[in-house]
C-alpha cells in the first residue's frame, strides 16, 4: 500500500497534473458530469454548510464546486505543489484558507468549527492508520451537528484478492492472466488494509456515528474495493448503519460519459450513442467477499 512518503513523492513530484486533475474525470466525460452525476446528488442534503473542510483537494478539481456552498472553506493537502495550485486557481476567492499538512494532521483546523468535511478520490490511497488519525481529529473538529463524506479504500475486505494483486504486480504476465480472468483486481493504488467495517469501528471509537456506506467498484472490476462513507459528529442519531453494495457504480459512470458525449458541442462527438437505464443496486448488510 502507498505510504505517506510515497503519496507525497507522487502527487508533489512525479505526477504531471497534465489537466489540473481533470484527467481523473475522463471516465465521466469530464469533471462537470462527474460532479453533477456522482457527487452532488450524494452530498446535496449537507449543502450549503457554513464551514467546509476538504481533505486532499489536489489541484482543486472538485474544490471549484464545493467553494460555492459555504461561507468558509478550508483545504488541506500533504502536497505543497497542490496547495499552491489551489491558491493560484482560486486567488480571487477570499473565503478559502490553504494548509499543507504531514498527510495526517488537522492541527491547523480549529476545534468544533467544521460543519461538513469532504474528500473524494484521494483518501483511497490512505492506509487504515491514516484514516483512523483523521477520524480521531474530526471528532473534535466537527461541530456537534457536523457531517462527513469520505471516499476511502475497501480493498482490505478482499484479502485474498488483495494478496493476489500484490503478487501479480511483481509477476506481470501472471497478473494479466489473473486480472483478465476476474481472479484478482488492479488495486489502483488502494490501501490494502482499509475496510468499510474499520471505518465504522473508528467512528464509534471516537464517539461518532457512521450512518451509511456505499460500497462501489472502480475501473473495470466487479470487486467493491471502495467505500463512500457518510458519518455524523455525534452518536445521538442512533441510526442503524445502512450498507449499500453498488456493483453498478461504474455503469453509472459510463452512462454519464455517454450522455456527456451525446450532448457535447465537441465536433468529434457525433457518433450515435445508445443510452441504457442505469442499474440500481440493491441494499445489503454484509461487507466483504
């Protein structure tokens, strides 16, 4: 699994950020479709919020939307390069504060000041210890009625698959065979020790409540290697954790891309596209294989 130092090296030094992070939205047909199709519908009930904290914004791919739903936005990233890019990109915005951290600390955020914390497509690279550290601090940083939306790894729920993936990465021909046969999965730089159950345990350990978790697939794989977890600052809601096993998440992403292309004004997007209904996943209480 990637360490804090490896994450820092990659996102601050070796990664090119060729399209300011928008390249990560190509599967949706762009960042606008990604936001309005896959993110906003999942967080709209928490917006607007007086103070929002975004963890690991990169070059501000989704910050450009989040900033319009709050009086104050705090962005925190371990990469100085990313924070500087955000500072330049949003130079005209006076309600944003920028902070470089060590990949785990939120000391720069005042206690009981955050109404909503958000992170998407970043903390999947953070191991269980890092996620635990963030949740431990968020229990203090959130207001009594604060909420959180964190996208993190669930690869640890598939220990056999994760082990095979690690071995396959070292033996490339074998890896291609196993992956093609659906016996393993590309870990996509996911933390192999992090799970949805661990996230719930961490929340309860620090007096918070994990209200719902959507377990999703990523890339071209059927395994639900990611989790989108919604949690509340206190444990007074007494709501049973809802777990949604959404093996159709990438179908949603693909339909989004097709629609984006169908209605695009780009000249190359004139091929006939057939749009099928998006699969609606069923709910389940089980987590793992």
